[in-house]
C-alpha cells in the first residue's frame, strides 16, 4: 500500500556525477501525480562509496536507487541481498526494512521487459560491451533467454573479447549487441563504442542502456546499417516501476 500520511518518505539516487539522471524527474513527477506530498526524491552524488554510511543516518530514507559506479561497491554495506541480485552480483535498488537495508536488482527486470519484444529466432548470440554492474544484469537475462554471449572489454580478460578482436565473423555471428558502457552519454554525445560498424546488418539488434541522448552514435550507426535499435529509456521506466513496487511491498 502506498502511504499518504504525514511521515516523510525520502528516496534518492546514489551515484557519481549524476546531475543528468532520469530518476529524480521521473519519481518527482510520480509523487506529484499521486498527491504524495510527503514523498521526495533527490540525487546523492557521492565522491566515493565511503560516504554511503553517512547518508544512511537519515531516518526518513525509505528507498534508494544505485547507479554507476556503485552497483557493486555498495554490496558490503547491505544487511541482506535478494537472491537475484546476489546471483547477478550487483544492486541498483535498496529497501529500508525493520531488519536493515536490503538490496535488489531491477535492471534485469527492466532489460528483459524491453528486450523481448525485439527478439527473433536469429537473436541467439549476443555481445555485452562493458563489464560493470549493469552488464551483469544483462548477462543474467541472456542466460535466462538462452542467448549465448561474450563480454567485450578494453583490456584482455580470460573468456572475454577485446574491442580489437571484434572481427567481421564475430560481428556477423553475434546479432545482439548491448552497450553497457557510459560511452556516448550526454554531454559526450560524439563518442561511441569502438566496434566495426561496417559489419552491422539488418539482422542485428543494437541496444544501448544510455537514454540521453535519445539516439546515441552507437544506435545511429547501427540504424544506418539497417539494424533494429533500442535506447535505454523503456528499461529505465520498467526498472523504476519495479523499484517502486519493492519499496511499497
């Protein structure tokens, strides 16, 4: 049940350099539409995760979202972790309970709901660009959907590909490509992941977790080659609604 009493309920986003964030605008609008005058949402821009315990001293906190670069770093501060979030190894939603703070991962839910409408039978292999907390949620859903995948990172790691190893054969074999890096985010909108776009075709699906700008260079170049494209906005809405459900259940 949503509470509309006078007890203040404060929510917010924990991250670094997050002035651009979607969450504050989204939830503030939701509170206004629902007449929840005692609810507020703000950005908690932390220089390091060491500042997190100080934030927790606010007794009005009812829920938090977590974004780059703290989705993994926040784990040691939690009293409990949901099974899915534990398996993924990253948390993007925190609920305050009588037994302490519990971490959840709604990135996985949001990604699955926004990816599935675009999939065809040919989309059975995927590349995950980046290895941060968000990429782990994407890997979790790829496993659920039986999509074989490879991580792509800047430095060589066991079992991963580097960008320089992305050949024509690999690009044409892995038809789902998901950008989990911040490359191309506003204001650096000219940047793009360093993949061989010339090998992208009309059977590809390019998914960018970035939502600002609406169409990144990564997506633009894919679209020019005939690929299906999807930005991160539907995923954000889906994960935000899942977080709202968690905070109020």
